[in-house]
């Protein structure tokens, strides 16, 4: 017999009497810039090969935003598509949360810029920063506002223009990242598409494994900071890889246990799209068959907070996810941070 307590004690929604209200995802949307940067082009920029990039990461191409296209532009386009899908008008939105590490500027927030761009005049707006884990962090935060009856309609967006912080002379990182945005609309609906549970985790002792040292209050922009290339993303890829596999595996087990589910009951796993080898390793650890794991890392690379949101939009609109399916979302990123969520579609 299991040592675990009965399911209704483990399911936090059941425990807190949340069953009376459901947080549903009523709309999905995504936007990626038109410009495609291929591995062949990268071969001409740094000392790399298509063969290395494809075999070590699974990435074949990524999207790059236009010079005059900022994160808020990508976010607003994804948001409009999610609102259309949900049949919600911008003035019905109560709150906008944008997860990003590449805001248009340090302040004001991208969320405020999106509020203006889509005309969501009534909405409160703020950004949330949990790097590549940002979308699930934002989903969990947005859910709290729905469950607590504070708001009826919350727009959650993951959006990044990573091309603006990538060091295009560093072959270790520049081949990995891309730009894009994904969005969902959260509302209280009884029928389906419900977010069953989500978990979040962090380990700040490993902050230096993946960071951008310059541009904040510790190292403000100076000629020195620019010439020392401190305004670019830096990563110890090998260490991040190991931590990602462990953390996403454990996060998945936690949310499945909370919902009293096993892996064979999950129809679609949507992991953070950083590296095909990381995804394969996590799937193997969880015993998830490869055909149930959604992947688009080959076309978009790592789009950080946008990654799972773009993949969810594709899986839903592409008919891969069907009504009643159980989905497992997994994220991992700088911080370190990680998270997982179970959705009943
Ligand atoms: O979004 C969350 C955060 N990001 C991630 O999850 C990314 C996590 N890490 C990774 O995906 C992988 O660690 C990388 C793709 C970054 C690197 O793959 P790896 O198998 O861990 O390679 P490595 O770092 O062990 O490097 C192997 C070799 C090195 O050469 P030496 O030192 O063995 O001579 C690198 O210099 O590959 C070299 N290398 C490259 N060679 C050609 C690194 N980047 C490239 C490149 N082209 N672009």
C-alpha cells in the first residue's frame, strides 16, 4: 500500500476547496518573427557546423525579430491571437502578466506596453522574471487571481527577443536561442481546459550558471561593461544540462503525484524546448513515449519564457491535443528555476 496520503489530501485544489471554481485556459496564441536564421548562416558567422548544432541540440533554424520589433510587439501579436481564440475582447481583460528576461527596457514593464498596444484599458499589468521557467510561473500566478475570485480574465504571455542579448561571437550560446511569444487566456469556466495543478522551484545558489551580468544595479552599463561583453547572456551549458534533466524530472513527478496520475495517463508532454537531448533524457527518465512528447525545438530553438507557450499553441491548433487529454508542461531555466503543470484539456 502507498505511504502517500489519499489523493484529495495531495491535490491542493481539493484540499483548499477550490473545486467550486476552475481556472481554464480558454485561449491560446503565438507569434514568431518572419526572419529565419538557419544553421548554414551560423556556419558563416562563428566556428560551427550544421552537423554539430543538429546532433548536439536538435535545432535546425530559429526566428529572429526585426531591428524595430521589440519584445512587446511579439507579445502583443501573440496576445491578440489568444484573445481571438477565446472570443474575449481586450477590454474584458482584468490582468496582463508577461514573463520575460528581455523586456523592451528596464522599465516600464512589457505588460504595460502590451496593455497599450492591444487596448486592454481596464487591465492591471506587470512583468514576471523566471527566465525559461517564466511561463509556468506566470500561469501559476495568474491562476491564483482566478481561484481567489480577484479577477475573471487574465492574459498570461511568455515573450522574448533573445537575439538582443545573445553574443553573436560566442558559438557556445549563439546557436541555441531564438525570438518569439506565446499567450494564453485564463478564465473561470466549469467545463474543461482546466489547470489542475502547478509547481515551481528555484535554487539561487546556482545563479551564475546562466546569467547576464551587466545592465542591472550591480553592474550598470558603462564603456567598460560594454567592452567586457557583460551585457550578453553567459552559460555553463554542461552544468545547466544536468540540472535541467534532474529538476524537470522531479517537478513532473511532483505534479503527477499531487493529481494521483501516472505517466501513462498523460496524452501529451510539452517540455521547455532548449535542446532535443535534454527533452529525450527527461522523457526517458519519466518513461514517456517519444510520440507523446511535443517538440518544435528544431524550428524555433530555445525561446525561453515563450517556449512552452508557443508549443502549447501549436499542439492545440494542430489538433495534437484533444478535448479531455491530460497535458504535462515542464520548464527549466536560469535562477536556477523550474516548474511543472498538469492541464486537463
Ligand atoms: O533554457 C534553459 C537553459 N539552457 C539549456 O538548457 C541549455 C543546456 N545545455 C545544452 O543544451 C548543451 O550543454 C549545449 C548544447 C550548450 C552544449 O552541448 P554539450 O554536449 O554539453 O557540449 P559541451 O559544452 O560539452 O561542448 C563540447 C564541445 C566543446 O569543445 P571542447 O572543449 O570539447 O573542445 C565546445 O567548445 O563542443 C564545442 N562547441 C561547439 N562546437 C561547434 C560548443 N558550441 C559549439 C558550436 N559548434 N556551436
